[in-house]
């Protein structure tokens, strides 16, 4: 099970992959958010300003992860498939 928009999870002939919609609509949007987080880790400035920026980005990424899980759980078709396949 993977979100439709993902940076690393790829289909394989070794397993069945089911995708679900999520809060992000494009890979570029996901990469932009992730890069913004990484850049904030190495920015110049006072500790407090850097800490607050990193915290803001971590909070955003955390909210995206929670939202992705909510989308998965609300996908009745996929949830039925997983239940029927004894996933």
C-alpha cells in the first residue's frame, strides 16, 4: 500500500502494489516540501530562528503523514480489498 504521490516506493513484479490518494497531488509538491525542510536544517542564523523553522517544517511533514493515513483509512474500496485479502 502506497500513496499515489511518492518519492521512493515503486511497483515491482515481486508484489501487488495498491495506491491510494493523499494530501499531495504532485511529486514536485512533495519534493518541494521535503527540500524546504532539508534547507532549513542548514540555514545560517540564530539557534532560535533555525529551531522554529525546522519545527514548522517538521510539523507540516507530520501533518501530511497524518493526512495521508486518514485518506487511506477513508478509502472504502481499498480497505475492503485489504480486509478480503487478509492483509
